[in-house]
């Protein structure tokens, strides 16, 4: 009767109680520390080298955590927090990860003080509710005009390898591109309508906004025109090739006349594709499938520019940009099935050729054509531009903007502390700890800017009490306390809301775990 009862498979490990909590919290804190130094306009970059030697240089929180290949299950939850932040609002990934780590660090202190995890969770949840109210009170009563949206875009890009001067130019391109495809806030924004294409060989200041689509495609025949003005466009979802039977069949040819007849029939079919397109007045063809070499030759003879194996995503963008329908057959083509653009041209960049489709009749797609000196530069620039596009859309569609530079976090911490006094029981300690965790964000900003973090935090609190707004303003290689709105440092309110919500959920979930059972 005294024999032990085994219910887990042999080799299974189990960690319980405080040991499990300590292990999970340490893992979460370690992940947060990995990205802490990247926060803010003067944040540092990380170099990530994988097992095959590929190098990624970035300070984007979501990219860093994704490339780190984290295995610890609790640490992986913080990676998921940054990924959720990236998917929902496009920016604030480092903020969310650092806040999660700070909440866990303060939870560890509370556990050492014998607070039950449930009490901590209740306190954090209450503090998060107060924080969301404070964020709403920080909303700026301003019109979301182009100048303000440019500040939002620039704030998102600053510190991400774009350079202060270049960021201003890039922000203008981003806002103009978003406005072109998203004029009406009541209409749903299609993220794929603002595309990004990168090429090395020039400085980032050479980046341009293309009112249309840029494709990494070359014509299917060298004899086709290199540029077409005022072009009629067809987008095809079909093969321009000899039709094949759906069943296996054999044809026995017993004479030269029969062979000649078969070849002539095949030739007529292939010429028929070119004739149908020519008769419909088509100047340029974008085909998502293959184009037979003989058809390509016939199209070239007809003066039609054609591209094959176009990606489905590119075909969708072309259809939206040109107003064309995606056709599965060339039978009875009508004028309404075709699109129109001002020009289609082939441009050479080093050894590569790109196709520029500009001035679409529907004008529902734009492309930011990014340039950079090296692959690492354009990759980081692409990440920064994608984030800035997302935050501009978030500002338009998701509730407006709030002061950046840590000003909103200072306001949140002050509100939480002022209301914590009215909360009874030990839960009050968890609420106050939440305020301390939030203040770690402006403290980290100050540290990364070169300021003394303690002095900066004290000055921020004093300035906020006096003027109602205070943030860490980066000036040159130093930092100072000032009004972020006056300096154009502005963030979408959706970024703050999402960071608070996702960080709180992840931290409370990790704190509640008291048993870790790991298979062999």
C-alpha cells in the first residue's frame, strides 16, 4: 500500500509552487531586458545572427523577439504580446514587452511580501482599468490633418535607422500614400493598398512615392515595348498556353497532312490569345499563370507588353490600382473588364529590372519605393515604414492621438497612485506596483537618451504636477524635460491602449501559474 503511484510519463519534469513562479517570472524579465535598450529615439540596435550566419540588425521589438527563437513557454508569451501589438496597431512592441517585464518584476516583489497571486491579479486588473481611463483623458483635441499625421509617422520612425532628416521626408510620403487610398475614414482601409518595395543602391533620401504598383517583373519577351503611355490593362487568371484535356488521351497521326493540321490548329489557338487581346484594345497584360513562348512572341508582334507568373497579391493590387477585373477567360472581353493607367515602364536598378505601373484610373494602390545603401539598411527602413503606415491608419481609424515621449505614462502613473488610496486591502499594494511598472517606461526613455533616470523621473513628476504634461524630449545627443506636443512627439491612442491591455493580460496569466509540467 506504500508503493508510489506514477501518473506522469517517465522522464516528465514538474516544477511547483514558488519555484515555478520564480522560473516563469525570471524568463519574462529576461526577455523584457533583451529589448529594453532599444526603446525610444536614442535606443540601440541589436545584431541577431542565426545558425546559418544570416544577420539581422534592428531595434524593432517584435523582430528582435521573433528572431531570438525563444523556447521558454513563459518567455514565449511575451513574444506573443509583441506580435499581437504589431498585428493590431503596428507599433509599440518594445513598450508592450518592457511593460510586461516590469509588471512581472513588481509581482515578484509582491510575492516575496506574501501577497497571494490572485490579489496581485485583481490589483493589476483594477490598475489597468484606471490606466485606460487616464489614457482617454490624455486624448488631444486636435484635427487629424496631414501635418499632425506626419508627426505621428515621424515619431514612429525616429530611432529606427531612418535618420532625423530622412524621417521627415519619409513621413510625408507615408501620410500622402495613406491619404490617397484612405480619404474617407468611414471606408475600410485595405492595408495591401499601401505597398512597400525596396532596392539597394541609393541613400534613403532617394525614396519615392509611386502612385500605383511596382512589380519585380520583367517582360516575357525582349521585343516587347519598354514603356507604354495611356495604357489599357488586362489582369488574367489563366494560362496563355495550349489547352490540355482533363482526361488522358492519345492521338494517332498517320500522315504529314494530319501533323500539319495539328500544328496549324495549335498555332491558331495560340495566335487567338494575342488576337483577342489586340481586338479588345489591350496594351499591357498581367498574367498570374504561365505564358507560352510562342504566345509571348505573338504578343510582342502585336505591340502588347506582357508579364507572367504575377503573384496573387500583386494581381489584387493591380486590379485595385487600374480598375481592371481579373479575367479567367478571353471570351467576350468588354471594356468594363479592362483597367487604365497613365504609364507602364520598365526601369533598371543595378542588375534588376522593375516594372512601374503608375497613374491608375482607380488610384486605389500606392507603393513606397524605398532605397538604401545596403540590404541591412533597406530591411530596417522597410520595418520602420510599415510601422509608420500602421500608426497613421491607427490614428485615423482608432480614436485619435495622445502625447508621446513618456508623457502619457507619467499621467497614467499619477492617476493610478491618486486612486490607489481609495482601494481597500492588500490589493492596493498591487495597484501601486502597477504605477511603478508604468513609470519604468519614461525612466528607460531617459536612460537611453543619456539622462540620469532617477533625476529625470523626479523632474517629470514635478513638471506634470505643475503643467499637466511632461515628457522626455531628445535634443541632439542629449535629452530634456519638455512638452512633447510642442516638439511634435505624438502617438496614436490605440498604441497605448493595446500595450496596457496585452501586457496586463500576459503578466497576470504568468503570475497565476504555480505548476509547470514538462514532457520529456
